[in-house]
């Protein structure tokens, strides 16, 4: 992973477009598509409106996350088409596993990435230049607009930076790309990952599959879990984690003075290197010879302990972009709204 030249800290002057090859798309279509995904995922897919997207997870029977995803409906009819955006490295295995449970359901799963393009848009100025294709922009996080140019999603902001994704055909994206570059710069796709970290949005990777129940990475706090929707793999474990006792592990934002931090690395209390107290969920170089990270950790170590990598670099806690529950003993400042 190469070093980036990025503004530090992230601020609302960041603006531009990037191609997001780190994600892949699976479409589920057919009269049973919504019912099928309702029985497999952590969120309420049946109630998802055609102008909304949502986060969701796919768990093992033990409630451990195999995948994190972004989901939206292209239509709201008897034959729903539902799009699932997942980290590209998880797409093939996830699609095969879901296919195992289709059985007699009238649903078809299709890998649509070969014919699709995903573009990331950072900054309100860049988004305003999309009027040629989207005269009306989605306003609130997880709202979307569909038209002949594709799907435009509004995602959670990152330190005041408006964030959007444009999903369209590869052919349409290639035609539009020169016009986009004429109005805003092209950004490395790692910048998008960096913005995801500062928005507090985790992504499961191959290195972290089956490591976390959803609450460990704040998934219920950002709308990725619905506790009223009914059964799915791991549902009893996830519900028990929610309602019995306090959450003893949470995900927090940190800066580490190493540019080689990566997903799946363990972190340790400096006075006990014999066993880890947490794990890096996601990390990106920050352009200042360090990395900005989302770290899952035992909350008891957030108040007074010094936490570090096995190589000695210390985790410096940063404010989270959304409030954590009162029982999280974070030593960082919490946002007030």
C-alpha cells in the first residue's frame, strides 16, 4: 500500500472523484428476492424503500460477521431487484454461500461487477457538478436517486465532507469520466477508504471474517442491524449481545504512527503483550507517515491503558464521528450531536 499525499486532518476542502474497484456488486432478482435476503441478513430488507439504502451484515450461526454490505432496491414491485455492494475480496465466496440457501426460492443471484462501475464522489462542490446526470441530489445519508444515468447514493459524511456513490454501467462511466475530470480532480481510491474510516463505517475483510459480532464494530449504532425483523443466521447471539449486559467491546477511531497498519492486526495493552486486547478493523495511510484506523477493542482499555501494536507504535484515540453508548469508557471526546 503506497503512501498518499492527503490533506491532514481530513477537512471539508477535500473534493473529487474516484473509481472504487475495491467493491463488487451482487444483484438478487425475482419474486422471492426480498424474502430470501430478509432471512439471511441483519437488516430489514423487506421494508427497505426504493429511495433508500441500508447497511447490513451476514453472520455465521454463532453471530460472527462473514461480510458487511450496502444494499438498495432498484425497483419496488413484485419482482424486486436488490443490489448488494460488498468488498470485492468477499464477493465470490459470499455469493456461493448465499446460493447454497436459495433452494426453491424464486431468486437469482448475479455478479454484476463486470458490467458495472462504482464511482465515489467526495465534497459538496464535486457533487454539485453532477447536475447534468442527476438534477436532484439525495440529501440525507442513505437516500438515493435512480434514473437513466444510474443510481446515486448519499452516504454518511466524513468530518463534514459530503460523500456519494454513483453506480452505473461501465460504458456510461467511461463516457462521463472526462467530463467529471474537467470539473474536479481524480482521487486515489484509497482516499475513499480513508473517508470511510473517518465516517466510522467498518468493512469486514478476509482477515477479519468471523472475528466480530455486529455490536463489536458499532454496526447497530450505524443502522446495520434491525432487532425486530425476525430470524437470520446468528440472530439469537446478536440479540443476546444487545440485551444481556453491557457491551464490553467497541470500535473506535485511532491514529498510529506507522504507515503499514492493516486489517486484522492485533493491538495490545503496553503492560501485557502476552494477549491482544483488540484488532484493527480497517486502516489507511494518512499521508503523514502514519495510519488512521478503526480498531475493535475491549472498552476497559480505553480509559487509562496505553494500547499499541506488537511492534510498539501507540494507538492515539481520536473522536468518533457519532456518539458511542454511555457505557463505552472512551477517553476521546464524543460528538455532541
